[in-house]
């Protein structure tokens, strides 16, 4: 029991580190927009670089996770991720920022697959749902990273990233030193896509990932441009969204155990549709921030459920199954940011955000895909 508790604390620290570094980036997107004079189209293409790096890294990380162990790979990737983040504000031009963002996305995506693989191993060893609590830690840390933008607003981005990110990465690396024997497998191809029921699980994850990524990438810009807020207030949207995700994820394991994954997915989709609609229609912060809260409550348990369902697959090794669902799920990020940018350029950011409500309807329609696989 002590072994499981130590492993759970260690894996939680990896989720916190990953979320915090992502939140730091999300908080300072407006600073990069101002520095390089980016319009919606250009920002969308830059965000595409992050998504592209993650998509390339997912299957490679899944294969590496099965071969060397999810815990070991998680620990190896922590210093890589902080280095790629610190490199971003050092880039003097867009031509260098684009590949740096690709590497940051690759490090983030690889760590995401590895740490989720480790978390599902701990969940299986404990015999009860706990994956949502790991994602709660991620959301809490990402919200803290975004909220730190309130303190460092207008200040040097490198100083912000270093002061907050370096201690977090060092602590995460130290805490993950616990002994753990991960599941190992040499079966399967280097690149795997979902099979059978996992395809639908991946589509549900896609809708959630696109919504979550859109809030992270566009919420600050949306509050500034559509609602006339200041840069200091701009991180509030993502901070509210992340805080809501923390809340529902902290309660998520108990809710899933009580109501089942299908009912939880369907109810979550309804909340997400409502929240995204409020954000798109809000005349000011008074409705926009509650909208971000409802949207966060709606999306909070979707990814934990998707990864838990993937790890239970009987057709693929756990690491490759998680990577396959992540590849399809996060694939939404490939089209999401540039799509919203293109729609915003042609119409408005409000209409771009309204698309998220339409996508959330997919979560409601495909909720049955989250049910556990039938016994052999």
C-alpha cells in the first residue's frame, strides 16, 4: 500500500509539472502576439507548430513507453520539457520561434503519453478509479501557471518562465525517483492508430482536446479583443476554466464509480455545450467567466475517462492504446487553432468560440463509447 501511495505522489508531481509549464506558455501568448505583431492567422499557424510536435511525439512516446517503461520515460522527459519552454522567449524571429514551438509541443506531448501510461498502471494496481485525480493535479498546476501571468504581466517572459518553471521541473524530477516496475512490451508497430471501439473514444477525446486547447490558446486573446479586457485580466478566462477542471476532476473518480463512465460523459457534454455557448454570447466578464467555468466542468473528466478506457483495451498494449487515442484526440488541436484563427479572420472570434459548442455536442452523442470493453 505504501508502494502505491509513493508512486501516486510521484506521478502526481509529473502531472503538476507538465500542467504548470503549459499554463506558463498559455499565460504569455499575448506577449508573443505583441512582440511579433501576430494576427489571427499567424497565431493559428504558430499554435499549429505546437500541435504538430505533439502529434509526431505521441506514437513515438507510446512505443518508447511500452519498451522502456512509462515511469522511466516520464522522468527522462521532465528536463527536456523545461528546456524547450525556456528556449521560446530566446527566439529572435518567427522563423526560429516556429521550430522551437514544434519541439516544445513534442516534449509536452511525449510527457503526456508517458505520465498517463504510468498513471493507468497505478490505477490498475490499486483496483479503483483514480485517473481523474491525476488530471485534477494537472489542471490545478496549469491554472496556477496561467494565474502567475497576473504577477508577471508586462515583465520579461524568460524571467517568468525561469522563476516559476525551473523549481517546478526540479521538484518533479526529484519526486519521480521512486521505484516502480512498469509494464513492458515489444509488440506492435512504431505508429498505431485506434482500432474498433477506440476510434469512437478517440473522437470524443478529439472534441474535448479541441475545446481545451482552444481555451488555452485563444481565451486570453478573446478577452482582450472581443471583450476589451486588459492584458492583466486576460489570463482570468483560462484560470477559471482550469479551476473548474480541478474541481470536477477532484470529484471525478467518485462520480465515475457511482454513475458509470457513460452517464458521466453524457452529462459532461451537456455542461460543455452550455459553457461554450455562454462564452461565445457573453457581452462581458460577468457571463464569460461563468461560461469558462461551465466549459471546464464539462470537459474535466473526458480525458481521464478516455485514457482509462484506452488502457483497458484488449487489442493493443496499454502504451500504444493511450498514444493512439491521444493521437486522434489531440489531432483536433492540429485543426483547432488555425480553424478558429481562420474563422475569426473571416468573421469574428465570437463565432470561432461558438464552434466549440457544436463540437461539444459530439461528446453527448458518442457517450456510450466510454463504457468498459466487454469481458473476453
